[in-house]
């Protein structure tokens, strides 16, 4: 017999989305988020969750929704993506949903052609639609060719003293 797909349902705007329950570590209230410079606009920053640094993505911004005032229903879904923790700010986390696999359809072609392309399917449950999300596709593809360059900049003299001050510091 085919097992139901267990997903964690959450709302962003008017829509209900879902991710596999096995990808969700926990759901927490939104704490203070520390901003990260030069990050994409949807990357809110990072939080310290019991000693682990977790990047936080605002799904409203990531999905191109209008911003809304934060409220006490907002939650962070702490998920695991490619072995790393990722927090998703959602309008509300609803419940664990059991969607029969027979009630899940592939996303329409126009959805797959979209810029974000993170929708893996659409589940039908009790007269409502749940948009199933691939968490790995929420993140832009890393550009490995730029990473060594950035690390080299940090390791190089990018933090050394300006020439005008080096003379006063013994020429170093």
C-alpha cells in the first residue's frame, strides 16, 4: 500500500506550502535576526540557535510577495538543506499534513518555467491545494569559481593597514 506523504504545512501570503517533514528540524518563534552585509534581499541574516548559526530566508521576499508587518504568528521553520541548517520565515506554520501520493500532481509547465523553479508538485487535500517546495532550489546555485577568490581576498592584505599608516607602524 502506498504511504501518504507527510509534510509540514505553512502559509506565505494567502497560499499554503509544504515541505517534507523529514527536512524540518523544528519550528521556532522569530528571534532577533542579525543582518549580514552584502546579502541578497531575501536573506534576512543569521540567528544563533542553541550554539549553531542558522541562515534565515524570508520566504515572502523569496517568493516575490508584498512585505507584511511581522506578527506573533510568524515562525521560522528550521530545515536542513544539503547538510546545512536553514531557517525559513513564514507567515504561520499550520500543521503536519498527510497527503495521499495519488493526490499529488506535477507542477504545471508554466510554474516550472518560472524564475525560482522550486515547486516540485501540487497536493490536493480536502478541497485545498498545497504547493510542495524543494528546499534546495530556494537557494541560488553557488558559484564555486568566486569562492576561492573571496577567501583569498580575506586572507590577503585586504585587512592590512593603508600605506599612509604602515609607515607609522614600522613599515608592515
